[in-house]
C-alpha cells in the first residue's frame, strides 16, 4: 500500500503520519517511511535526534545512482542521464520491493528502531545553501516519484509518505502515486480550505482522499468538520497528552497512547487495507505515462535532447504480475 499524508502547515500532518507509521510497525507490518516535506520533521517524530535526522542520506543526492539501478536492462532507456523523475518502468526495468535489500535502500534508507517494531526511513533532503534562490523543492521530491513509479507492493506492506504542506503536491504527478491519501485537517476555516483545494484536484484524477480531523477537542469541532467535509471525514484525532510529551522530547511507549486515539489509527489502517482491493494497475500505469508525456513536452525533451515518449513501453502494466514474479 502506498499512502500519503497531506495537509495545511501546522495541521499535525507529520505527527499523525509518524503515529500511523508507529502503529503499523507495532502490528509487525513492513513499512518504508518517506519524508517528502520541505521541512524535514518525520525523523524526529519517529524518535531520532536532530543530529540523527540531519545525518539521513538525501534521496536527491543519490538520484544518479537511483536512476542507474532502476534503468536495469530496459532497452528504451539508453542511459541513466536520459531518465527524468517521471520515467515509467518497462520491460527490463528493475523494480523495488518493500521487503528486500537492494542498492537503493542501502544508500538511501536507514532503519529506525521504535519501542514497538522498526521501519526503514528515507528522506528527500532539506534545501542546501546552493539551492536557495535557484532550485524548486519539487526537484528534490522527483526521486520519490521515480521510486514510487518503480515500486511493487503487496497486501500488508506499506509505504507511508509525509508530503509537503498545502497544495504544493499538485505541482507534480506525485499526488497520483498513492493508493490512498489522508488529508489532516484542523476544525478551522484555514484547515478546510486546503481540503477544498485538494478535493477539486483529486477528483480529476480519481485520487482516493479521506479526511482525518486533528486537534478536535469539542463536539462543536467535530460538527464543524462533518458539516464542511461530509462523507470524506474518516476519523477525528482528539487532544493527546501522549503527543504533547512526544513534542517535548520524551519517547512515550505507543501502548500508552490514549485508547480513543489509538482507535483512530486502527481506523486509518482498516481504510488503507480496504483500498488495496480497489487498486487499478492499468489506471496507475496510465497516469504515470500521462505525467511523463506532460513533463517531456514541457521541459524534459529539451533538457535531455531526445524524445522521451520513446521510453514508454506500451504493453507494460505495473501490478501483481511483477510482484508475483519478483524474488521474495
């Protein structure tokens, strides 16, 4: 399952994505956690110190090696230099599994031990000084889009991505690379405004979107969310002393999380598991091709110097066949 957490800055998006990651790991599920936010806070939310989080390898810094590995023996791609962030897989490409060891994970993923279970953590990397004023952050998350385009995942396997805040995710095709998107919304007008933006964009591409209320403290808060969000509201996370202790630098055991809030995490997991049965590999692959062609025509062809449409393998569908064929 490929799952994204989105929301307004300050909504608690990173906190809830980290809690969900912890919940999955505690259930013994294999998890890859990806910090794709411009503000890299997922690592500390999973218990890393600031120094440990800063030492995480940057996906962007390893992009050439990632491209070379994923290219594999795909005859439509002459070299790694010809790959862009949207290059789709085809026959001969190397695909990633969640439960495996490979050079990409060795270089870019780090194990994080939790009080219950463990996960692999990957990070896009923060802005460097040389990026300021000249680079768009979406150049950083291009590696995430490329990885998800080449990832085969099965039932009870999870990739959880903490996305950049607001509606910035729509500046690339990355928002279509998930089976389910959780939008974290506070019971405020500003919190709902991001939902309305996301809802409009998501509808056009069939993106599965569910809202998780956060910082919901009163029945009036809950009524506000129900009125504004309607049937998209999945669950509401209330006040949490556990989260307050975590934000103060403590590392409380997950089992001590308030039962009503732990139940919210289980609701999210059940919704994600239900979405697995609704996956449409043909649509997923077609969307990857769609955004690849758009990027090729907009800037990719000019940058690389070839027609990148030639990279598309018309008969290839990323789905269960590759998962079944891949080594365990």
